[in-house]
C-alpha cells in the first residue's frame, strides 16, 4: 500500500527547505550561503529586539538601543 497522503515527511521537509531557500537566498543561486544565513539570523534578532522595545520599561529602552545598532548594521 503506497502512502500518497499529505503526511509524507520527505515532501514536507522539501517544501520547508524550498520556502527557506526562497526567503533567505538573496543572490538567487538556489543555496543559502553563510553570509545569507548570518544576515537572516541578524534580521530575526533585530525583529525580536524591536518587539521587546515596544513593551517599554528599562528592558524596552535597552532593547531599543540594541535594535537601533543592529538595524544600522543590518541595513548597511
């Protein structure tokens, strides 16, 4: 009996990897280079800092300052 349902882990992994490559492959070569991976991680950290900064308080002020620095690095 063959499994043709949507529960094929290999197909799901392939779809997830395709989505990851589509999101992080900046030069369009079909692979995620170490630089592209680092930029993606930096972008995720920047987004998290921005979320914490919006909450306010001392933690938010520190996160806001860190967000400002990381954002400058990420966008340059």
